[in-house]
C-alpha cells in the first residue's frame, strides 16, 4: 500500500515526483510534503511535485510544495524533472524528442525532451515591474535595477526579476565569500518582499559565463535553481554585464540559459536524472 513516488534531480536540486493523474488535487497535504522532504526523518528532497491532469488545452498540470510546505508558482529544475517523469509514465523511449504543455500557477510552460537526454524549457517571459515581483523597492510600475537594499547591516545593490516566482539578484566579486546561510534568510524574509523572495548571488566570470549561489524561498540553500538561473541572466543583461546567452554555473553543475531577443522568452537547458522509486 502507500503512495508510489520517484525521486529525480536536476543538478542536485532534488524532487519527489508523484503520479497524481487520477485527481485534480494533490494527494499529499503540505504537512505530509514537509515530512517526506525531511532528509533525516523522511525521503529527503527540496520539494514534492505532483503530475496532475491538464486543463485548458494543456497536457498536464504541475503543482509543487517546497520543503517547508509553501507552494511556489513555478520551478525550473522541477519542471525538467516532471517532463522526464511524464515521459517515463507514458512509456516514451529514451532519447525521443517530445514537448509537453504544462499548466503551472505561473502560466503554461513548454519543456522539451531532447534526443541527447537534456531537457529544454520555454519558461516564458520574465516580469520586471515591482508590483509583479512583488517588491516595494520601486514604484509598482517601475523596474528594480541596482536598487539599494539594507540587509545584515550592509547596503546591497539588488535587481529583481519574476519568473512567475520572485527573485532578488545581487552581483558580487566572489560568490564563495558570501555567508549564504547567515544572510539568505534575511533577504528571503525582508519586508520589501511581501511574498518573500528567492535570493541569488552572481559572479560574472565572462559575459557568457556566470557563477551563482542561491538561497531559495521555502527551501534554503540548494545545489541549483532553474528559475533563479533564468532570473539572474535577465538581471545580468539588464545591468549590461552579460550576453543574452550564457552558461550559469551552479554548485550542482551548469545550466545553459538564453533570453531570446525575438520573443523575449527564457530558454533553459539542463540535465535530469532519475534516482529511485519507492513507496511511502
Ligand atoms: O519560488 C520558490 O519558492 C522556489 N523555492 C521554488 C523552487 C525553484 C526551483 N529551485 C527552480 O529550479 O526553479 C525548483
């Protein structure tokens, strides 16, 4: 008995995937998801993702709980994992090219399994206005680019981008030197972010190569964050520091990110791996 699950990860950002095609509501409560994500008392993961039936012309719906039980609008690495999970459920041969239309709380996303095993996701357009992030760092209909933010007794110059979920990006000389565990929570819960925020520190190594460390809203330090990598490339382009196509190196490995100049969508390409299946 129990519920069958499969663990996948994208660059070490790990998720418990559940076949929830039989119902439009997730089969776990937020509290159960917290217990399943616990790395000592549970399965261990950065989040739980449910593959629900599609609606309004989409193939599937994605819902996700963070490891603290909060529900984010979107999840970049998670939607790559979801695409592979669905292909496995549907019995699609490995290395077949297939695109899914996935409904999320941030709109429709299009992950595509590539013949080489990588997954590319059309993440849609970034949102840049303060009201859309949301943040009070600028007037509601203005962008937040290199704005000062007081955290831990220091003034940081931050740029904010929404990929459906909120991101606050700070450019630094050396990402290794940032005391992430100490300051991450203070960015996440700063009063300037009414829905809290994901927090990325970026070191521009070259215009086509960025290094990133992340403190995720509701999950803390993770090895990778797909929406964060996309938001960070947008911030780097807006501040004149990078090309529209770059490699973003995360602790768990590299993602390829492109901000299309023609349709303004973000395209994220990276790996997915299945870890194991179990029952809980
Ligand atoms: O916005 C949030 O609350 C994030 N913690 C959601 C998860 C983001 C993720 N790491 C990603 O890859 O985009 C899954």
